[in-house]
C-alpha cells in the first residue's frame, strides 16, 4: 500500500494550480443519466472517486470518453469527459460499488426518473458519522416514487413517471439537495425545494441542468424551483474550481509560512474560511490569476471556528484548520456541527505532538511550539490531508499511511506541494 513520506520544516513558495471540484464533478457526471444525448464535462479532476464513478456509470450503460489529460500531466486544465447514456442497460447499482463511495447512491433518482425503476445498495463512504439517507428517500417518495428496502438495497419504482412536488428538508443536506435537483429536472411540472443547501456545487449542477434544458431558479439560495422536462438535451459544462482543495493549500501555506499563488481559485467560493485564515495572521489577496496566500515570520494567531453549511466555515476544512491551530500561539476551540464523528484526525495529530482534547462536539486545541514527525494513519479524506499539513511543519520525517484516502479527493497532491519546495514523496508498496 502506498505511503507518503514528508520531511517537514520547509516553507512553501510558488504556484499551485487548483483542480475542478470533486463534489461538483460527481453529481455532474450523474446528470449524464438524465439524457440520451452527450454530456461533455470539462475541468474534471483526475481522482479515484471520479474513476470509480466512471466505472459505476459504465455498468448502467453510460459510454465515457476521456481526453485532455493523462495521469502525471502537469498542466492546469483538468480532463474532459464525454458521457453518453443513450441506453440504460442496467438499473442496479450493487453493494460492492456503492459501498466504496457514498455519492454513487445519488444515481438512484436519475435512474428512477429516466427508466421508472432503480435498485441501489445502501451507501458507504468516509467513516465520519452515521450518514443516513432518509432525506434522499423522502425526495423520491415526494416526487411519486414507491420505495422498498430489502436486503440492503433500496428498490424504487415509478410506473407512471415522477411529478414535481414541494420538498422541505428538516436539515440542510448537500447530497439530498443534489438528489432533488437532478431527479426533479426529469419529473413533470414544478418542484420546489425548501431549506436547500446553498453550496456552490449545487449552483454548478443547476447551471449544467439549465444548459440541458431544465428551468432552475434560486440555486445558491434556500429555495430552488425546478420546472422539469420530459426529456433533457446534451450540453457542455466546465466544473468549478475546488474550494476545499483551495482552502487546504491555503492552510498548508499558513502552517509552513511562504508565499503561494493558488491559480484558478475563486474567493467567493470560500469567504468564511479565508476570513478565518486572515484572522490567524495569514495574508490572502485576490489577483487576476487566483488567490495569493502568504505568511512570513509572525506566529499563528488562534481563532475559534464552528463548522456550518455554506456560506459558513465548511466541515471539509475542519481537520486541516485543526492541524494549523495545533501550532498556534494559544488555545482555539473548533466545533463540528455537521458530522458527529469527524474528529478521527485528533489522535493522529497527537502522534505528531499536537495537544488536543475533545469535549462533545468541540475540540480544544492548545497550540504547541513544535510538532515532531511520526508515522500516522489516514482515516478519511480530509483527515488524511490534515496529517500532511501537520507533517509539512513537523521536525523530521512523517509517514502518512493509507494514502488511498487522499487519492479520492486530491489530485497530484505530492507534485503540487513538491513544486512549491516541500520535501514530500510517495513510496509504493
Ligand atoms: C456532502 O456529503 C459532501 N460530499 C461531503 O464531502 C461534505 O462533508 C458534506 O456534503 C457536508 O458539506 C459530496 O458532495 C460528495 P450532507 P453529504 O447530506 O451530501 C445529515 C468530502 O470530504 N443527513 O450535507 O453526504 C448528515 O448525517 C465529503 O469531500 C441526514 O440526516 O452530506 C449530516 O449530519 C465528505 N439524512 C448532514 O445531514 C440524509 O438523508 C449533512 O450531510 C442526508 C444527510
């Protein structure tokens, strides 16, 4: 199994190109199930999760052509995927595939809307909480689907097709909002989503669905209205830049010191996280090329943070921020309100010398002067990159095990950091 070896203590200087957003690319790829015509997606990141979803969609009968970028290519632009779901040949998504990636469960709505039936295994995904799918099932029921759960599978039927309805979520859910948006686009009449997630990836998917012929209003706000169509057409759409990758590298620079241009990054996608970072003493400036992040000399100022749905501070940056706070000049409190079990990195950061205690949903981080390299274990995607950030600042050698978690969501991580002066390499076997 691959490991990542880091010799810490070097500042980061240079340019890091920001890839397309994983969490937009996945639902956008799933949107291909909604049309017989070709959906062309540009700026798709080359990630393990994207590859797995290509495989899953292939099982349903989606033909996929990939061009524009090969593994290891250095250029900025991502790959282009041409997805063509002319014929859906299989409406079952089996356990051995869905259990590897939670977002693959989201195929259920589009399959149901397009063919009138779907059988999809209950999902797996990162071990960060219980992560139920009750809102997803409510979406399907509201739109007229009949749902049965049997032997670990959700079996959905809609013999007479789906129709628009009012869907009101008790809690903001990114995935359930995507599910409602995708499915309602191919349902009869108008659907209204209340308490919708406002994440930029929702707006990106809505823009693509609009290009495919659906009428979507209000994406990016809490109320979204969708006029579904009997048929959707093909379209071409470029995936927006990854705000979590942006925030991760910004925190890495804040941690090590240095001066890095995050090329292609957009400030409006992560205002709360950047404001927090500025509070730590890190300089963030907007340029034509992207976001320039620097910190020179001064110590890291502790800042308290609470994770919230967009536009709040994202849960997907909580672990990285905790790594940064582990070296702050004082104490910070980090409260996680989205997932109940998203503190698995605490024990591993402690192996590097961090001083963190847990009090329910709050981590109390007492900054230490130095971290020291150690072997550590990645437990989920964002937790694993927090260990990389820790390792970049730690004295001596850090080895991050179970790197496959990182490969799910960070494209060419070692190359991007090494080109900015980090001593980081992948060790195979
Ligand atoms: C998405 O997950 C992201 N995944 C996650 O990113 C991200 O952490 C999360 O949104 C929150 O921003 C993708 O976009 C592929 P939710 P999702 O539904 O959609 C509860 C990463 O590292 N809930 O917004 O699964 C749930 O338990 C990943 O890239 C229900 O109760 O998250 C949680 O407490 C990890 N019932 C809250 O809602 C449901 O049916 C928000 O979860 C669905 C969710």
